[in-house]
């Protein structure tokens, strides 16, 4: 997987930061930045969230994330930047609360 992905014609940058959780066990934490405004929308570095897949569909960015160490259980995070919203399992919240919401999942 690339360590930097671009969405919405370069308006958004998704940096993927590798982090060694245990010896030889790595997670790839996503950091989403609004490039034009130089604003970090969310940063999952230092958490145990591993980016499995990222795609853009219309106005939405879809991220599939697994919580280490149960990488078989994948969560789909849908981001709508123009609305400033994110959704996870049907719950809608501010995109700025992504870290907080994912931090409450055990």
C-alpha cells in the first residue's frame, strides 16, 4: 500500500503511518489532511487502528479499518468532507470526532 493517497483531486491527503505494535507486528494508521487548508481532520497515529482499504466514491471517502489484534473484524468508516461528517455502523458524527469515536471501540 502506498504511504500517501490523494482524494478529491488532491484536496485531501491520506497519509498512512506505519507503527510497530509488537516485534514484527505493524499497523498502518491513517491521517487525513485537508490539503488546501493545511488542517488535519483526524489522526489515528498511536492508536491500534490499521488501514485495510481506502477508496473514493463520489463525495465520500471509504476507509476500512481493523482494530489490532482482531484484524478479521473490519469497520467501515465513511467520510463526507463537504458535510463535515463521518459515519460508522450507521452512526453519524463530526469528522473531527473520528479519533474519539474510534477510541471508544474495544
